[in-house]
C-alpha cells in the first residue's frame, strides 16, 4: 500500500471504493456477530476499531448502535471530510505523535496504521474491516495481522469483508486462502458471499470475469 497512491486518489476525488450510504453487509450481519460473541464476553456496545476507515458512513451507523467508534486513516483530508459532511466541528488533538479528530463518540486517528499502538487508541473487543485488508499488497498482510493482534483483546470479534477475483494485482487485492494466512491470530468463518461483477463494470475493464465479495466472522482465541 503506497500512501502517495491513496493521497492522490483522495486529492483527485477518485474514490470509487467509497460507499456513500455505508455497507449493506455490515448492516445485515453485524447484529449476528454481536450475538455470537456475547457468550465470549464481548459486550454489545464495546468499542469498535475501523482500520483505513476513509470517511465511511459506517462509522456513523456503528455509533448509532451505541458503540464508541475509532477509525484510523492516514489521509487527513478524509478525516476532515467525514466530520464536515455531517456539519459538526470535531475536537482536534495530538497524542504520541498522531493527530485525532473526535466528536460524539466517533474518533478518527490520522496515522499510519502500522505505527498505531494501544498508547494512541487503546485496545478493542470489536474490529470492522471493509477496505483495509483488500488495500494491502500480499507482503504487507502479516504486518497488518500483527497490528490487529496488538490492538485487540483476547476473544475479540472481527467482521471482515474481502474479495476474490481473477485480475492481476490490486487494489482491491484478491484474498484467496485468507482463512489459512489469518490463522492462528483469527479463526475465520465464511458468513456470506456473492458475485458482484455485474455491478462493478470497472473490474471487468481490468480483466475480471468474477468478483466475489465475502463477509467473514472472525474471532481471536481467548
């Protein structure tokens, strides 16, 4: 993941990955994730970590459920835009070399996710990843998994959305075999999958014949 690439995308307004209304799979499956993990001690209103959050409406949706929501995003323009589009003036502060924007239970830390520590954001029982893992090149995946472990508590629940496709490169990168390379840090269970290629013509233009979007439930060992 080249930060300059993503900054250029935000500067040019080329953010086709952004879902203005939020993610439908999150809204459909999140309640079941909470119910499943209640027996493991995950409170229904636990804090939620959202890596590489951009300006997603999902932050707002999760907050409306009663969660304290913490996003991490290295493009400051995206963090500023999230609050501006909601017509609110966030508090801006710095901690341990990182900048944070915060308002009414939603915080966005402007930082390199690979450098974020519990000193910045604390630790979490819930993680939501729609656009982080798929933005990372294969050689960055283990570092990302290690960071999730460092920022989560034993028994933490993960809701992950990934893609499998047959065009070269990314983003989004194909995550074939994700169950294997995320273990043993997180045990994954496929919750739902569907082919979205007909709704995503830009991927056909890149040579894809299929684009499988997959929702996963994950859990850290207790």
